[in-house]
C-alpha cells in the first residue's frame, strides 16, 4: 500500500523488525548511523500504531451507528440519513428544483425532480432521505400554498 508521498507503507511489525536489526547493528559496532536509524524506525512504528488505533475507533463508531429496524419504513433506504434540502433555484424546467444540503463541511448540490414546481420558492426547506446521484426523486405531498410548507 502506498502512502501520501508515494512511498510504501510498512506495518508496525515491519518497522519494529527494522528497528531491532538496526539496534543489533549498533551493538555489533557495524554501523555508526544504526542508532539513529533504530530511533527513526521506533518513532515511525509508534506513529503507525496510533494511526491504526484511530482507524479502528472510527470503524467501531461506524458499526455502532446502524439504523434501527423501526426506522426503516417503506421508501427509506437502509443506512441513508434524512437530510434537509434548501431550494436555491426554481429553474425553467417545470419539474426540476436545484437544491443544496450540507454534510459535515461539504455543501452538495442536487437536482430534485418533483411533480410540479409552481408552489416552490427559493429558500424553502425540504426534509427527505438522501438518495444516490445528482438527480433525486421527490415522493411526497407538494405544498398546498405557494412558499408555505
């Protein structure tokens, strides 16, 4: 596996093995720089161990956050969160709204296909389950009055 700088990533065990070999070379007196290499490998092994722990903690959190059975209703996809879309443009197409929603620090744009855009205005909020792709389908009741949800 390659790291962000293009070099091969070594496991904690490989780094510790290299550190032990460098320490043995220091004890034998074979290499004057072996002590510094050993310290470098020990530091890298410790950093890698912490990275592995962080990834394991993140994976545990993701595994715990699975949706409950009673929340999985008809029309909702398993594992998809409910998001709040904000209408940013009611385009010339009478069936497409351009909306945005935020996830963490990202702001994503989607095209929302509705039956009719006559009663939608810029700034309206729509709550629905997140879908795949850039174009989503809205299945629900439309607003009864213009601009009021």
